[in-house]
C-alpha cells in the first residue's frame, strides 16, 4: 500500500518528465535532420559538373553529394555523361537534373526504389518523364517564377530583333552593304500595335510588364481561363483564334504539353496577319517548324524570333537558318548569372526540404 502511494504521488512528476522527453525528441529529430546530422547518409546526385557552388553547398550541408564529371547527360557527342549518371545514381535519394535531355526509365531503374525527388533546374519539365515519376511515386520539383524576368527579357529582345530585321541588317554590315531606304530592310513598329500573349503565366505577365514602355495599343492573351493578374496589366482575355487574327506580335509562353504540342502549325499560322511577328520562348515542339519555314519563306507572316527549337542545338545546316526573316537564339532564356544561380539554389532547397520532411517549395503537380 505504501509503495502504491509512493508511485501514485510521483505520478505527476513522471508524466511531466515523459512529456518533456517527448517534446524534446519532437524538436530534436527535425533539428538533427535539418542540420544534416541524420541526413548525411542520404545520397544526392547532381547531373552536371556545371552547378553553382552556393547551390552545391546547400546540398553538401545536409547530404552526401555525388556530381557528374561531365557537363551534360548524353551531350558533348559522347555517351560519357549517360554512363556516369548510370554509375552514380544507384542508391541516391534525390536527383538534381540539369539538362533538357530526357530522364529515361533506364535512369530511374538504375536509381532504385529509394529515389524520392527529382529536382529539375528548369521551369519546363516535359523532359522529366512526369508520368513515369508519378507511377513510381517520385516527387518532381521545378524552378518557375525565378526565371520569368530573364526569359521575358529575351522575349522582348526577340520581338525587337525579328521585327527590326536584325538578321538581315547584321548580314548587310558583314557584307559592307548599307541598303536602308524607303522600302529596303524596313521593320515593323511596336508602337500602337496589338501584342498577343499565348499563356499569361509568370513569363507572359513579365513580357507585358516589360513592354509597357513601348506604347503598345493593346495587350491580349489566350489560355485556359482568365487570369486575375491581367486586370492590372490591362490585358484582355480572348479566344486563341482572335489572338491569332488580331495580333501584330504573338509571343508563345506556354509549357509543352500534349495539348500545346504543335499548336503553331499550318492552320494557326494561316490565321496570322501578314505583318505578324511570331516569338517562341516556350518549347520548340510548340511549333511545326516545316509550317513555320513555309510561312516565313512565302512571307505569309512577317518574321519570327525563336529562343527554342527542335532539336536543340539546331543543326547548322538546318533550313530555318537560311531564312533572312528569322532570328534564332540557342535557348538562352534563363541564362543570366543571377537567374541561373537562383534556379540552382531553388532546386537544391527543394531537395533539402523534401528529404528533411518540410514542404517542397515548388512542387510539380503530377
Ligand atoms: O527553364 C526552362 O524551362 C527554360 O526553358 C528557360 O529558358
């Protein structure tokens, strides 16, 4: 009875101790995980040797980081990048993907069942095998928003280069000929024009903002639904046909999906005005390039500016490159020092969060 009484009066203290211990563990385990003590045994693979040190450090603080010695999976005219990935990936819990080449089933098979997260250093993720990732229960993150300003700047650059015929004009300078008169090598004005944005997402909105100083008469956009942000930008929601028929400048800023694939084709090009300038900062496969070639060659539309093509790199003897009214860039949309660093850091932080039990910063809905 005495023992029973003793235990009983210690009971509240025991409960308090137990609660303290429990709370202590609750706090300590995530802390350990965040400080990396418990996560160091997790392996993370970075798919390229070109990854900013600040982003690498974010990963190294928490995990064992493996990094490919090669720039790009499968590029550089060799299979070394691919072999390296296949050698390093077994046992990895996360993959930082720095390439526009596909994440194949071969890579996912080699990784093994513990692969939890693929973090692509890009906004587009059509190359990341999303359906297979979903089927295997692997999370996917991308890097939207941080790149919108840089990509929008390239879109504005393409609008100006294509509409003011930089390709032909530069060729003139190189030939030592200066033939600008009243009908030769004249361009189109942005002033008082109608600019149509296909897809008023982060990039599309950033394009409108940047063009607001060019005295554009009207901004219109098409897409699945009206965007709340459009009002402040004075952009008007229209059907895709209206956009194609009324725009002087058309900017494609949509991701590549089954729905958007080849959306710019013989039929849609046929709806554009003869003075239309078409710009693509989305993905090469949005466009039927043979149809675009014909439309430019036959002067059915005025000019085009492309940051993205199919394939990439575009072979240097590709027929598109023979067109004087086309201005092409080698997919440099996000290629600024700051933007690439921010993309790399966001990709790393997604993995840090994902593997330490915190919410992902920019998950892709699979
Ligand atoms: O991040 C992407 O998807 C891009 O294409 C940037 O240019």
